[in-house]
C-alpha cells in the first residue's frame, strides 16, 4: 500500500487531486495536509471525506518541527506538494508570506522527505506542483518549453521559481526522487473567487462591476482543473526521477475576450437580454509587473506519457458556470467575512 501525503489538498487544485487519488486508488492511503488558510476549505472535499483511504491533517508546512514529526509518525512513501500561497495580487501586497510558504515550506518538506527516506530511491517520490509563471512573460509569439530559462517577475512567481530550484537541488545533491510539473492557468469547480474566472462569474451573477486590469490585452492559457489533476496522476506514476513536464491546454485567451464570452454565457443562463452582462465590464488600473502572455508547449508530456486535454474550453467553461450557479451556498460561504475586506482593499481606488 502506498501512503501519499498531498499538501494543500483543501485548496482548488489540491482538492481535485485528492478526490482523484482517493477515488481511483482505493488501495492507496491518502493524507491531506493543509493549514486551512483563507484558500483552504474542507467543504471542497465533502463527497470523499468519509472514504476509508482518506485522512485530513491540519498543519503548517513551514513548521519544520511539526513536519519532521509527521514524517516520522506516518512514514509516507510519497509527497504530492501543492500547498502554496497562489494569488499574484496578494504576493504584491505581502511578498514575505510567499517566501515563507512557497520557499521555506517547500524546503521544510524536502528536508523531512530526505531524512525519512534516507537515500531510499525506489518506491519514493517527491512531486512538486509548479507554475508556468516561473518562465516569465512571452511577447506576441512563442511558447514555454521545459528548456525555457526562468525569468519570474512577481513575488509569487519568484517564490515558485525558487522552490523549483530547491527541488532540483535535492535531486542533484541528495538523490531525492523528485519530479516537477509547470502548469498554465487552471479553471473549474472550487476555484476561489479572487481569481479572474470565478470572480467574474460571481460579479456578473450579482450585477457588480467586473474589473479588467489595464486594457484586458493580457493572454492566459487556460486548462480545465480535472485535466491538470489527471496529468499529475500520469506524471506521478510514470515520469522518470529528476524530470520536468509542462502542462497546458493549447488554449490562449485575451482576458477581455474571455470575460466577454463569460458575459454571453451568463446572459443566456440567467435569462438576461444579449449584451446586458457585458455592461458590467470595468477597466481598472493594471496589475504591477503584469506578465503579457503565457503559452505552454506540452509536447513532451504528450509524446512521453500520452497526456492530452480531455475537453474543449467551451465545454469546460459551461460546466464551470453551471457548477457556480448550482453551488450558491459554497460561493456565498467563501465570499462572506474576510473576503469582503480583501475585495475592498484590492479593488477600491483601483
Ligand atoms: P489555492 O490557493 O487554491 O490552495 C492552496 C492550498 O494550500 C490551500 O488549501 C491552503 O490552505 C494551503 N496552504 C497554504 N499555505 C499552507 C501552509 N503553510 N501549510 C499547509 N498548507 C498551506 O492554490 P491552487 O490554485 O489550488 O494551487 C495549488 C498549487 O498549484 C500551487 O502550488 C500553485 O502554485 C500551483 N499552480 C496553480 C495554478 C492555478 O491556475 N491555480 C496553475 C499552476 C500551478
Ligand atoms: O499561470 C498559472 C498561474 O495562474 C498560477 O500559478 C497562479 O497560482 C494562478 O493564480 C494564475 O495566475 P494569474 O495571475 O494568471 O491568474 P488570475 O486569475 O489572478 O489573473 C488572470 C488574468 O486576469 C491576469 O492577466 C490578471 C487578470 N485579472 C485578474 C483579476 C483577479 C483581471 O483583469 N482582473 C482581476 O480582477
């Protein structure tokens, strides 16, 4: 039986990874380790929380004493590491928190894994989940490959780049069995509404202004979160130690075009007249250091391991909108309390 610690399992992507592993591998023992920050929510996992192969442990990856004791007690075979501070705007306000969680937290886990596995290579794995933002910003053309040089611009991407370097250093220096994947923008259910797509859905639904940074010309490459979870599953099981894979959907959208599409979908679903939701679009002050364009070349993942996205963006976006409309309680719950304060600070005077 494999025992796997999944960090950040109560977050957006982590909850999809936990669900997939708990359901697809009944003979694995899955431990969800999460601090439950503002972004962590156990309601994301209600449907699997009583499964016999699943356990939740509340804890902070930055707490090295706690983490090393956890590894001694649990003796895990593998780690899938998703816990992070993940929102670029918050990293601009509070970079140190990103260094602590994303850099120190990752090194804390790497150290505990190294001590626990004591050079045992076979049957162990440290899988680090990272982002395409480490590669920086593209111009009008080109794509990120696994060979693209790192060039992070935001405190968030700088902290993720740093954590990737530490993971590689533990492979090169100590022979830890590591794998890294760098994925493009995810979307889907349980996405916290500080991020563009769920924020826009929530605001359109409530007839509130939809804030578009700058002129809305920035391009992101969107991937359905369940396709990301499936890629992580494939890479976890099949990748060679020390390798890196890019994950992406070949699905580039200018922010303004994406928001207009969402407005059209919601006009229809909410029974509004055509063009009504688009009146909510409001151009606001741009994000500092805003990367112009991301695009992932996932050819290596396709050729080596046979992964490709399973659904089109139109299908995925419709599923996502339907999920948010059907899960009003979840949305109301996560947007009450602290969220209001965050929202006011982030968007007032922009
Ligand atoms: P998220 O913000 O939704 O969730 C992060 C989770 O980590 C939360 O459950 C939070 O409680 C937990 N966490 C934070 N600090 C912690 C700590 N100190 N100890 C333990 N748990 C802690 O993030 P997400 O969007 O699901 O992203 C997950 C991972 O995937 C991150 O590493 C992120 O960099 C990476 N990633 C995200 C995207 C994306 O589009 N969202 C794309 C590529 C890569
Ligand atoms: O590329 C992968 C990354 O994608 C992940 O590593 C990050 O964790 C994840 O948050 C995401 O980062 P982005 O900054 O691309 O995502 P976000 O949803 O914050 O913004 C998407 C685009 O929309 C970006 O160009 C900024 C813009 N935007 C965002 C918000 C929140 C707006 O125009 N208005 C907004 O209110």
